[in-house]
C-alpha cells in the first residue's frame, strides 16, 4: 500500500516537473536573434541588457534543478515498480483477464 502512495506521489512530481521544463524552455530567450535583434535594438540598452540576462540565468538554473529532480523521480519510479515478468509468463498474460491492479501482483 505504501509503495502505491509513493508511486502516485512520484508520478505527480514527474508531471509537474515535465510541465515546468516545457514552459521554462519555451520562456527562455534564444541566443541567436539574427538581424532583427540588431536592427530593432530590443533590450540592448545598458539597463535592459542586464535585466534580461539575469532572468534568463535564473530560469536556466531552475530548469537544470527541475531536470535533475525529473531524472531522479524517473529512476525512483523505475526502481519501485513491480517486475511483471517475475509474476506471470507471457502465456498467462494472454489467457488471464485482470480486473484490478492487485490481481496482477498476487
């Protein structure tokens, strides 16, 4: 029972981390602005330049931290998941109908 709760918590952590990584990567500024950045100027003023780079660095650091948490959660889910092959053979999987999650891991 405790492993099911832990697995559920880890799956929620995986979902939240994946969504954060997607949003954070989309929010990060591209390092290649091309000609549009040099013609329009963008935020290349003295005060705006440091502000943009600080927020990009902060977002980059948070992305790295959340990516590490994501990898650790994936590894933890892999370690605690039950071994399907140790319980049933392939023929038993084909012939049995399982009604609940607990029926699989008797």
